[in-house]
C-alpha cells in the first residue's frame, strides 16, 4: 500500500488525510500540538470553553463530503446549528444591522437604513454570484503554479472586474456608508484588507447567502473531535506532539519527513503548514526555487491579532452569537494596521464571539463564554507585545464595557489573552493573521 504523510493537523490537514485514505493510501498525520485542530484549538478553563480561532461554518457541504467518503453521515458525529443573525454589525453610533438570514430579512434591514440601496444590494448579490461561479465552482480546486495557469483564467477575472477591490466593487452598488461597510467587511474574516483585496473575495458573500452560517454545537472543537473520530475509525495513524523538522527530498522528489524521533518514508507528502514558514524551515535551500529567506521576510503579510478570552459571572442575552463592532474611523484604522503598522487602542473595530448564545453548555450555569478578536499590526511592526499585553487587555475590556457589555469589569472572570508573538510560537507563523 502506498504511504502518505500529512504535516499539520488543522482542518486542511485532516481533510487531506481523509481524502488520501479514501484513495487507498496508508496515511500518517503528524502535528506538533497536543491536540488535533491546528488553529481550531480549544481551551477549557474551569468550565469555560473557548474555541481558539475559527467559529464560523459557511460551506458545511465540504465537511459533509469528508464523512460521505466513507459512507458516514456528519450529523451522526457533530450537530451544526443554523445561526441568525450570521453577524450583528454595531456601528459607532450604537445602531446595528443584523446581517444574514433570508433574502427578505436582509432587505428589511437595508430598508431601515437606506431604502434606495435595496436594489443595489440585489445587483451586488448577482455580481457576487457570477464571481462565485468562476472563482469557487470553476477555479476553487485549480492550482495556479505556472504563468500559463494564471493567464488562462485572466479573461474571466477581467470580465468580472476583479481588478477592483472588494470595497470598490461594493461602493459601485451601495451608496450608504454604513451599508458599504456591512457588505465589504468579509475579507477581514480571512485576514484581508477590503480596501486593497481583489474583489474575487466577494464570493464569500455569495457563499454565505447560498449555504448560510452554522455553528458546531460544542464549539469548533467538537467538529475537530468528530473528524478525529472518523480518522481513527479509518485507520489513519495520528501522531501528536510530533514536529516535522525537514521534508526529505532526493533527486528532486519528495521521499519523506524527518521528525525529532524518526525518519518517515512516504510516496506522497502533503504539507498543511504555513507556506512561508515551510520554505524557511522544512525545505532545503537548493529546492526553494530561488525563494530566499530575505524575500520571504520582506513580503507583505496580513494583520495580526490580539485575542482576549474571558468568561462572565452574569448573562448578556442582548448580545448576538457573532458581533462585529465597527469604530468611527474604520478605514483609517485598517490603513494604520495594514500599511503603517500603528497600534490603536481607543477607537477599535473588533469581533466578539459569544458561543453561549447558541450553546449554553460552553460556560457554567449563569455564566457566559466570550472571546474578542482585536486586529493589530503583525510582527513586522516590531511592537513589543509582551510588554504591552496587559495594557491591551485592559483597553479591550474598557472598550467592550463602553460599547456593548455594561458592567464587564465587575463580572469578568477566567480571562487570558494571546498575542501575535504567542501565535507565532505556537503555530509557527512569522507574521500572519490568525483566524
């Protein structure tokens, strides 16, 4: 039986391991962490359960497919619960927009702010559908590893105006400034700047409209455990606390992976690690195809994140499952973070996750579980996050108390935070946004 090794046990690595197993490979999956999930790590502290990173499921069929490969049903392993709203957008003047649900619900929300933009939204949605048909359906599984592969899709991308940014395309259809923010923030979910990210990322909006937004009961960690159970049933060899040290290449062909305890031979190696980090630490210089370390370090990366995880001794029933709080100087804040590497601590834009809105079991009775994602400059900024971490923690609490969680400072408990350097150390990311 052919041997396959997968490096990295995040969602991509687990999916690759399962698909290889379905094709008849003998699969070994290795990861340096003590749990499966990669960035989808889960913390449990005194009954407060916190998903470390991803919380949003937008294409549930991709997970269903992994179980169907082996004649299983995902529903027998983990429950997905539909959410409404998908996100509550809160503006600086405290007004809100409930994003998601049916098309009629979305149009009613638009009507409350700017009735003239209702038709513009429908036109925008149709444009995102066309982008989705090309960018996701036709090109989603195609590699762009040669100039020719890029050129073949260029006419379609030009016809769909993907030379415009997400913000520019949204502004083309939507006039109201609040609604422009509502319908262009999606790239931020994957670390992109709406004001310079190609509008091909607008397909996220249609992806959400097509399949909705779900939450895995028990948190994203429950979905990770479900995939872990499936891998165990299919005989995949999972080795945790095992860090890849070197991808072995002989005569230009990948032959295996070296770990601290063994050399593992393989016919196929799939690396789900962060690509720049893999080039820097796992691949010998002669096989980097001219990609020098200085080039990797000088590339433009996405933002970093300061993440505050916390529980409260009181309930906040007015808070939605996902809340995006947009500050007054929204675009200026994004430019300061992405372009000037400047840290802002007063007029923030943050993402607040309250899983106990949907699954109360993620906190002790009478309590709530939260985490707050605060976009900050990445590690290229040279900001000393170890020194200012406590200050950022207190500034985040004050901001949440002012905008949506009254009395937070008096009832917060079991709080801890993670900074960009900590993410870099844990997940081997030199500078990247983590979500």
